[in-house]
């Protein structure tokens, strides 16, 4: 593990949310490479489709639950 690796704040927060904080500490290069691959779109959108029609990168269903 190289000490000079600069981990972006967005990736650090995402790793903490997903429970990958320890993995990020031990293998920062591998986790950053995996995040870069995982956050890329799978392919080009079909012709005529708006670019904002892609799904959100994070979805929290609990946020939409109503108080009971």
C-alpha cells in the first residue's frame, strides 16, 4: 500500500456508507479502480433517450418511507 495515494472525498464517503472503510485503508488502489469501473455507464443510451434518464448512482429506499 503506498502512502502517497490521494483518495477522493467522494470515494471515502461512499466506502464508509457501504462498509468498505477497512478495504479502502488496506487496498486503496484496488478499491479506487473498482469504484471507477462500477460508476461508469454500461453502454451508450439508445438514440433519442435523454441523458438524464439513467438511474441514480445511489438509491436509499428508506428515505421515501412515510412515518407511520
